[in-house]
C-alpha cells in the first residue's frame, strides 16, 4: 500500500506547512517568499523528470512557464475566461505543443538536444516579441477588473497562492507516481543507456516525447497563475533564460533523479538567493555565485545533497526518495 | 535585385566571422566531445578586449587581434583546467553543466564590470564603392582576417607536430596516449585554441556591430547553427557553414524585419540537425 510508505506523508506534510504557515502568521511577506518557493519547486521537480530520470538536459525549460503564462493571461484578458479554466487550458495547449515538438527534437541525442532547447527558448522569445496579438515587446497588462471574479486583488493573491501550492504538491505527486511507474522505469533505463533501453523494448521516442510533454504541463499552469498574480507579462520576464538555468542549479543542488532532492534544492536556492539579494555586495554577483555553486556540485558532488545523504546513510533511501 | 546581391555579399563577409567563431566551438567538440557553453561569454570578452584596446588604451583597433589570440589561448588553457578537465569522460550532462556554470560566472562578472548597457567601438575605414552601394571597410577587413586565421589554423592542424597530435587525440585518445602523446596537455592546448578562436572572433564582431554583455547568447546560437550546418567537429565545414549562414541572413534581410532573423536561424538549425546530422558539407559518409 502506498500509504504505508513514508514518502506520501512527507508530501502531505510539506503542503500543509505551505498552506498553514502564512495563514497562521498572517504575513504577506512570508506568503510571497513561499509563493516563489512553490514556483521554484514546481519548475525544479518537472525539470527533474527530464534531467534526472531521462538524462536529457533541457536548457529551455522556462519556455513552458512563459508560454503557459502568455496563454493564461491572454485567455483571462482578451477572452474573459475564468482563471482556473485559463490556467488549465494553458497547461493543456503547452503540453500538446511540447508533445508535437518533442517528437521532432527528441530524435536528437544528448548534446544536440541540449543545444536545440536553448534555441527553442530563444526562438519562441523572438516570436512572442514580434507577435502583435500578445502585445509584442511590451507584453500584456491585466486590468484590475480581471481580479474581480476572485473577490478583488487582495483576496485573489491568496487564492492564487493556494492554487500554486496545489500545483507544487501535484508536481511532487507526479514525480513520485512517474518514478514508480512503468514509464518511470523506462525513463531511468533511457538515462542509463538509451541504446540498451531501446533494444530491451523500451519505446524510447514515445517515452521521451511523453515525459517532455508531461514536464511541460504543470510549469505551464504555474506560469499562468504566476503571471496572473503579477498582472503583467512581457517576453523578457516570461522567457528568462537565467531562471531556466537556476532551475537546473536547484535540481543539481538537491540531487537529480530523486524526488525530494529538487524540492529541497529549490527551497535552499530560494533562501540563498533571498539572502544574497539583500546583501548589497552580493546582489550583483548572484549569477556568479549560482554558477560557482553549480560548478562545484558538478565537479565534486554530482549526486547533489540527496546523493550525499544516500551515500553516507544508506538507510535513508527508504525515507527520502 | 542588385540591392539583394549587395546584401548577400555583405552577409557572406560577416558570415566568415561567424565561421571563425564556430571553428572554436567545433574544434573543442571534435577533439574532446565537450560542447563548450562558455562560447558566448568568451565572444563577449573578446568584444570587450577591443573596447579596452581602443577606448581605454587608444591603440588602433586591429592591434587587438594578435593580443586576443594570445590572451584567449591563455584564458582557454586556464578554463580547461577549471571546468573541462574533470568532466571529459563523464556523461555529456556533466560537461554541459560544467561549461554552462562557467558561462554564468563569466557573464555575471561581465555584468558587474560593464553593466548591460550597449557599447560601440567606432572603427572607421574607407569602404568599397560599387554602383549605388558601399561595402563597409570594416566588414571586408574582418572577413579577410577571419579567413587568414582560419588558414593559419589549417596550417597548424595539418603541417605541424602539435597539430598532428591534436588530430591523433581527436581520433582515438587511448591509442594516442599509447603512442606516447601527452594527451592531457594536447587537450588543454586544443581547448585553448578553441577559446582563442572564439575570443578573436568576438574582437572582430565588435568592430562591426555594437554590443552588450548579453550579446554572447545570440552569437552562441549562431555558432551552434553554423557548426550544425558544417558538421560538428569539422573546422573547414564550420567556415563554410558560417559563410552559408551569412549568405542566408544577407538574402533574408531585405525581405523581413531583422527581429525575425533568429527565428529563421532556429528553424534552419532544427532542419539541419534532423535532416543532415553530419553537416551539409560532409560528402564522405564513411
């Protein structure tokens, strides 16, 4: 039984903490920082499906987040759809696009795929910058009326926060479910050795396209909610390659291929980033520090935090997956 | 019609410089199977080397070229030991991430030093007039220098001992080691060479266009397109690929707004990757 294992309870506990902590403290500041953490955890967990499970580096993972944001904000603003519907629609559209696209570019292996994903992000950013219905380079601004159905801006922010926490919890559940499924085993096999996996009967092109598409869905929904909350979306902010890379740092920091690792990495990174940004000397060197951190992890601790814990306390594998 | 032709010729001139940049990328891939994601940052540093020479020291612009080659080489050897040496035989994921993290560090330092505002180094040379069109002098000189450096690289790779060693290591590292070639040194030399090419191409690009710390990304994507067109790991193909890309850009510019060019490039990139994974110039399919 799944409920006998400790891990689902950990997810439930983390979600409960995310919901209750800001309510209990009544602190908007805490809510904002947890909101960012929830977004990061969503991005990192879904990116981990590609990097950790299938061993494919997706440098352009932020493209899902940004496109989801654009579709959702566009539907809310121009078509007056309600938020939940728009966010879900954005997720489905982006996921479908990712599937179609994945069938094409996932024929590329390893390094070539990674190169293509950088190109995807740049090309879509350029496309959106030139796309007039989405406001071109200036983007889309939401009017205050967009928040009216949720009971005004103040209440809307709380509602969006809870939705984002739900998306975060779903990401963790999805990571868990996929890892324990046939798909997950197939992906891990692809990550180990793609040719061997294909020979043993893993339908590699289909599995890769499926996981590419799955890893697009929740980030797109999160992007929709996040940019709805911001009230503005423009190409520079939506397709920010830096955030893409930061998501990779989070995954590697926590430990790729594990379920908790990316989430812990995201939390740690969010805390670190917050601290660095408030110290004036370091605020300009945020990228440098993230880079050095990534370099040190890659060179000396490729398993990340979870890899370190698993190596030193093998018994912990049962509890922290 | 003549306008289009002029635009194409100009594109080819600029394309030779793209080819030079891509040669650096493709050389490193060919020798050690590492995709160098610091490429864009190195190009940017090359650009700022020109800025430093002209605006700070007041020297003539093209004096920066030999300096860039030497400095870029030293920088590349250092970079090899920092970021590439430990990841060469590890999964591709690791070398991608290691070079990317160095890219972040370099761009971060660059942003802190120069901010992200645009820079422009004015280089004035007389142009060549042809009917109603003038070919900018800087474009011609940059193309000539790019082709000359490419020729030097050819001589180095095919007419010297170290070049032979580089080709041996690219072919089979273990066998080269058994033949008494110090492969680690050769790898660091090749990495330095690749970085030097990227660095000097940055210097040349800076004589043509204004730039910012973040321009590297766009040129890096161009280099990827060029390497894929020319076949990864094939320096001569990279030069031809660069010229092809310049030709396509030049032919497309009169017909569409400049901001659509990256999308065209990307589409080209994906098509080339899927249809010609070994490059459009690889005639021998052995």
